[in-house]
C-alpha cells in the first residue's frame, strides 16, 4: 500500500484538473488522499522546470524538470477508484509525493549543475540531522 496526501487549498490555482470526468471545486476535493497512485504523463506534454522544495529539506530549493500534465489512477481513503487529469502545480505536487513513495527525493531529479549549487546546504542538513539523532 502506498499513500500520499496533497493539499492545494491555499495555492494560487493556476492549474487545471478533472476528477472522474468532472471539475469539482478544489475545496471539495482537498486535501486529496491518493492510495497506490499510477501516474502517466499526458502524451505530447512538455516538461517544465520549476523550483521545488520539500519539508524533508527545510530551506533547500532547486529547479526540477517534470511533465506539466499527467493522468493519475488512484484510490481514495475509502478504496474508491478515481481517475484524475491535472497540470501545473497540481501535477507537480502529485509527482513529487509519488516520488517519495518510490524512494526518490526531489534533489535526485535535479540537473547536476542545480544539485551542485545546493550540495553544501544538503551536507550541512545531513550533519545537523545526524547530530540531533545522537542527543
């Protein structure tokens, strides 16, 4: 079982979505629980570069290239199957969270040049985290 939650209620909704063939208000579908998400990029969709951050890496941000539009098959928290099509920030958030489910961190998706720019901050965070674990 893989499970993630996405909540974009406070986001500037410059993205589109269609859930099971309808466009319910964002407030009705958020937070969205996705169990066992299967993501498929929409054919012909360009990849876009956008700055991402992560709660696992406080204060660390960098550009990540991802498909801008996706389709997602998933189950909700009650086990009901759904189909979601979305783009922009909505698609990016789902891809980011699904990466976590698959053991991939956003820093691993960065181009080498971008990653090199944050390596010192990542090393400092790792050192700080290890030291906190010893207390």
